[in-house]
C-alpha cells in the first residue's frame, strides 16, 4: 500500500486526534474506551495479532478479556485449540480439577505460554467469586478430537435411547482413537479410502439427531458434529494451494463459536490471530518461501452469520523481538517499512494506543483505510531481512477490523516454564 506524503500526514494527524493512549499493562482503566466502541448488539468479538510470539500482545489480549468478562458480560473465551482439550480446560476453570500447566502442554505451540496460563488461572479465580455466572473455556478446532467426545455421545445414547447404542457403536467402530490422537490421525490419513469412515461419522451424527431431545441432547449432538468435523478436516488430499486444509479449519472455527453462542445465549470472545479473526471476505497470507495464498477465514464466516453483531479487533505492533513456536532462539523484528500498514500506524509521538476505525475520518484517511492493505502476519518462521514478505493482504483495514490496538515495542512471549509467577487474581 503506497501512501502520499500528504495522505501520510492526514492519517497521522487523525490518529493523534482520535486514538486513546494505552499507558500500562496492568490496570484496565486505559482500555475502558473499548466498552463504548462495542455497541449494544455485539455478540461475538474476534481478536488477535499478526504474531503469536509477543508477550505484550498476549498481555493485551488477556487485559481485553478481563475487561469484557468483568464489565461487558462476556462469558466464554473461545480459542482455536482442540475441542476435547477445551473441555478439559473448561473443567479446570469451572471446578479447579486438573493441572492447567499439563493441559496447556498438550495445546498448540502458540498457546503453550505463561501469558495464556495466566489467563486460564485468572478465569478460574473469576469463577471462584462468580460460581453461579461462570466464564467458560471453549476449544473450537476439531483437529485432535479425542475419545472423550465419543464417550459423551455414547453416554447420552445409553441414557436416552439404549436400543440405539449398538448401532452407534457400529458407526464408531475403528473411529474412536486408541492411544495418541496424532498417531490415530496419521493412520486415518494413510487410508487409501477415507470416505467410509467419514460417512460413518455422519451416520452417527444423524442417529443422535433423531433421538428425542432430553437433558444433554444438544451437548451430545454437537460432540457428534465435532467428530464429523474431524473426519471432514482430515479427509483431505494434499492441495498445493491449501496444504493444511485451512478453508475447512476456518469454517469449523466459526461454526463452533456460533454454536456455543447460540447454545448458551452468552457473548463469546474469540481469542486467535488476526488472520483468523479479520472479517474481510478475502484475505491472503504471505509466508516465504510460499506465495500468498487466499481463502475465506473464520471472521468472514462470523460476519456473514452475525452481521454487525460480530466485532473484529486487530492488534498491530512496531518492532522488537518475538518468540517462535518451534522453541528456537527469539528473533528480532525490525521497524515496519512500507508497504506494511504498520509503517504508518507506528508513531513515536502517540505511543501505544486504541483506535476506533469506525470513527469519522476525513476523506484522505477514509480512502487510505479502505484501500487494499498489507499487514504483518508472522508465523513460526520469520526472516527479519525479508520482513515485508510476511504479511496478510486481500482486504483493507476498514474491512478487516472495527478497532485497532497498536503496540510500538514487543518482547518475546514467555514459555510455560519460564519461572515467572502467573497472575491469578487480576489482569
């Protein structure tokens, strides 16, 4: 995205006159203007950054969670983590049963951090003081669906329609993982024909859907649906344009967030990365050496289904150091350069700030916000000497986000075993 000197000046002046400064990473007072930006109809907030390796951005996500849970009635934090792991973490935040460190050790690498652990423990502390109005932990990915989902379905059928249990178990024969789920997934993907397994998962879901509803039916039915999602996700042959079947992931992330919101009637915070939460109908991710590939993401699906009841917050940053998902030494990220939008958002005279992108803006600013953008998107690998090649594009800032939170400088996210005492009572 090129910008003329005059337009650059106009954007900087607008930010300086409109943005709300962020002054601290502890109390929530500086984030309070966010409450007035939500709107009374907001049901789901999706938010994330262009990296999952920065302590300060994780801390901002946690502080926003604390504000929206404590003062805006949000009662679920949905992570793009495995559904069955999410159930175990939810048990911990509701009851205190389980070891959150051990549970997070089995999460995706970008959630094995001290910052996520601090949030999970804060959620547990919140629930100890709100036992009749708890906040819940939800995993919205089906990628590693474990035996507990099958057990949930079978237990319900055993209670509600025992005459159908044998038929259900016949559908699930061989599908239920034995031992490590990753090994089970590799065996499934190695099958010459995965279709019959997928079809039996669908048949089981149809069977449960036909059971007369009683207490626990909706929960069992959605667990059966997650099992179907698992088989649809992994029934995927290598596609050079979508090698990880991300289009399927994105659709299921949105489906499971929406199910939780509609099933519980409560507002949901979708904690993820900006590549998943941005709400433009098209976005492409550039991650060298691969060219930018585009697909619809979860945020666009949520926008389609919820309209203005979905709100997207993007977290951007300037420079510093990031941790990697691979355990390698943290690496530097240089000051953003054109055409990255962060090169315009970065303003040392403003500092860190919260910015409502829906606020009135003069024409030069509105034009810039509406133009196709290139924003940082740094995954497990990053080349500081080719920084601008790691990006998200395919939409504009105004299409992607309703609100921006910008942080000038970042330091590496902390590991689960960093030895730093986690926050338990406040964020």
